[in-house]
């Protein structure tokens, strides 16, 4: 049956390609079809699109900061310019699927994405798909999926934007965007460079300095003030976007993205080593490229993409062996090569019906190793693995709107991992327009889906600790929600409220072993459920004044219902580690005659660092609230448009940790100047 589904989808793709060759080549879609296309694609989907103004808010931001301040996603961050991973709906980072221009960004080795390595200024469109809605993007997104796009779209023949920034802790940021556009050809070049000493001060509550009187009696203690050590970083990003429209109105595109990153791994606040006695550094070099071909016919759209992703990740630890010199003690390196191809066909036989078929193929090759010194022979030994894996996926979608108020949709996805087939993954969506008039609407949405995620290559083969006997994760998700909008005079409001329930069997969890290393196991069941909500309001106050406010809130329970691993296992029935039960964010803006003031607030409740939810000193991280503000002034001269911006982050100097023993910076400042020359 599974092979039959794949064969059927491949046949549909072939038939549609033949049909496409015989259809008249008309680029502009019929207006009725365009309206229907937008309505049909959104049936039952739970998503959150990030506004462009938020993606362009701060030159120093990576996508991790933007997601923290504008969504219900919890970002687990180890500090500035260090690993930042996403937890959506209480799931693990590998349960959030991420794509850039159709290319999967989840590491085949680790299964996750480091959002600190994605500059927000490089992203033109970012959409978060929650729960079942992710099945249309990829399998394995138990929490959801994030779709990122960067484009070469230009509105003028020539454009240039240069931004420079300077901030606290000897931080320097630079961004350049240059564009060219003609009738058929478009080009956009982006460059970003960020570096910092990152040596912020913090009060170390993990250490004590004791005070003694003249007789040697203890009379008190204090917490020392220390600097963040070994936290310097330098990141370079280059991106080139090209697009060319052929005479038949089809479109060719090319996206290329190069990353070169050198980051110190900051010392823990429980580290007593002297800074010059050790060195931890992570080096990363990445190159990604995506080729695309798009074609629009009267009732048919074809999108095909292919690309290559290369990643070289090196971690070096140097230590003093007693001779006063730093010697290499840990050398861990991995090379990842990924090739993908994807073809998507969307057919609109009528304004009420949309049929979509998609095939994607991925080939991954990973070489991962550590260099160890043999204690007897003193020779270097390579310990690791060299593995490849082929993955394929076929998706068939039907979206139908039998009446103006009712919409139904069905996704069927089938995947292969190597020579093994996944279970068939159905996702059913329904929506009903309860109220609709010229002032707004109220829509009820529901969905149910099955999902599946195979173990990563590290889960299976990492040495030491890989477990080749791991089972794939499987589960079901259910969503029920309402969204509404209202507009009157100069006021417009939108809001959504969603309840979800998800059960994941054979959850993969890494745990320490008695042999001194970590190893993954399957947990019988993890139950994730909760509520998500978001709201938006925009007001035109007149006389040049206007304001907007966006708010997000999430209540998240992610409970381990597995069997006890040992007689002393207290994790069963407890919240998973580093999953806050409550999170919220508010983003407000006020504009007036070239001035703009922005206030950002976000909150995370306590997070447990142990599976038993211990409330001891190191068993939990305290709740924290962040407050950020910025003031911007825009000026227009004969030769350029200028923007001056001052940002203050952590306004009230909050002391907090996102991850245990990793201190975060206090109040800090950034000033930027943006210049857009005017071409005539």
C-alpha cells in the first residue's frame, strides 16, 4: 500500500507535467482563481507570520531574539552568539522543522537548528506553523515548523542600504544590502558582519567570597562580580539572490548563503579555572545554495527546487598540562553534505477546489569524529562515524470549500528513511466561518494529524553512546481554535485562541549512563497539551500619530508518562526539563512624523533543570521578565534616507539565566545608523 501511494503521487506529478506543457502559457492568473488560491491554502492552518518590521528591528539580532519577542516559542539560549534552539509546544528542538527557501535546515546529525546563526536581516518572510499544520511542510514537526524565505524582489532599478552599529561590550555590527532590477532580471546581495568581546559583568550567585576577622573567624560572605570569560565572537554572512524571468514567463532563481563563524564558548559561572589557562572555541563554515524554477499557468502552478548544503563544525578545547602552554585536549569535528530536490504542483480545477502533489528527495552524508590521544602509545586516534542516509517524502493535498463558510482539507504524507517506510501520515483540517461581515469575522478551526520522526545519525551512531536499536517517534496531535478580526473607523484588531493536545510515543531522550557518557533511549510516552493565544491591534490616532501592539501567550504542559528507568526514577509524571509552563510577549510601537518608539516585553516562568523537577539550588531556574526599548528617527535628504536608532536591552538590569550556569548580560545599549542613498 505504501509503495502504491508513492507510485500514485509520482504518476500524478508526471501527468501534471504533461498537462502543463499543453496548457496556454499565461503568466497572470485569472482574478477569480487568485482569490480562491489564497482562501484555499489557508483552510484550517494555525500559523503566525512575523512582520517585516520585527525582522528588521535590530541589526544585532539573530532569528532567536525575534522569535523570543514575537511568538510563543521558547528559545533555549546559552548566551549572546551561542547556541539557541527552539521549543514549540513543549517539544524538543528536533521537533521543530525549519526550512529556508524550501531547503531543510535541520541538521541530519543533530536534528536541530541553531537560530543564533540566522541573521534576522537576511530573512524577508518568516512563518511559524503550529502542530498539525507542520505536516504540509515536513514530517517530524511534532511542535511545528518554521518556513523562512529570502528573495531578490526589488521595487526600484538600483537600491543600496548600509547599516552600522556599535554597542556595549565592544560590539560592532555591519549590514549591507545592494539590489539591481530590470524588466526580467533581479539581484540582491546581502552582507552581515558581527563581532564582540562579549565581556559583560554579572554577579555570580554560584560562588561565594568569605570574609574573616583578624582572628580567622568567619564573619560573612558576598557574591563576587565577574566578567563573562571566553565569550568573544565574530560572524560573517554573505547571501546572493538572483532571479530571471524567461520569455515564457517562467522564473529561474538562485539563492546562495555563506557563513563563517568563530565563537568562544563562555566559561560556566561555576568554573574556577583562570581565563588564560584554557580556551574553548567553536568554528563553523557553512555554504548553502538553492536553485528554483517556477511556472504559472491558467489553473496550474509548478515550483521545483534543488540545492546543496555543506557544513563544517569544529570544536577545540585547549588546556594547560602543567608546562604553561596551551595544548589541544579536545578536537571534535563534523562534516555534513546534503543534497535535495523538490517539486510541487498546485492545480485549481475550480475556485472551490485545490489539489497539490509534492515529491522531495534528500541525501545526507555525515562524517563525525573526535581525536583522542592513546594513553599508551601517545598516538592520535580517530573515534567517530561516517554514515549516509537517503530520505524521500511524498505529499498529496486536497483543499475544498463546498460553501463560502465551510472549508475542508486533507494531507497525506508518506516518507522513506533509507529502505524503511514511515507510517502513512494523514492530517485533516476543517474551518467554519461563524460570523462574517464588513467589520470582521470569527472563524473556528480544528485539525488532527499523525506524525513521525526517525532518529538522527548522532542518535544512532555517535561514539560513544549511539543506540542503533532506537525506535522512531510516533504520535498524534489535535487542535481546536478560534480566530477573529474586527475593524471600525481607525481601529483594527485580530486575535486567535488555540487549544492543543499531543501524545508522542517512543520519545528519544539522552540520559547519562554509569559508564560515564550519555546515550539515547526511548521514553514510552510524552503528553504535551496547552493553550496558545495571540492578539494584534492597530490604531490610527490622526495628526500623524499611529500605534500598534502585538501580544502572545502560551500555557504549556509537557509531561513524561514513561516507565521508571530505575527504582529511584522520579521523572514520571513531571514536566520535561527546560520547558516553561507559562510564556508571554508584548511588542508595542508608536509612530509620529518620522519618530518611532518601540517597547518589547517578554516573560518565562520557572524552568526545571532536572527530570525530577527538583526545586533545589540547581534544580530550577527562576522566572524572568525582559524589557527592551528603542527610539528611532527617520530623515530624508536630497541624497539619502537616514535612520538613527538607539536601543536599550534588559532595561531594568534583570539578573537571569536561560540555561543553568550560563549568565546573561544585564542592561546594554546599541546605536545604529542606516543610510539608503537615492539613485536618479
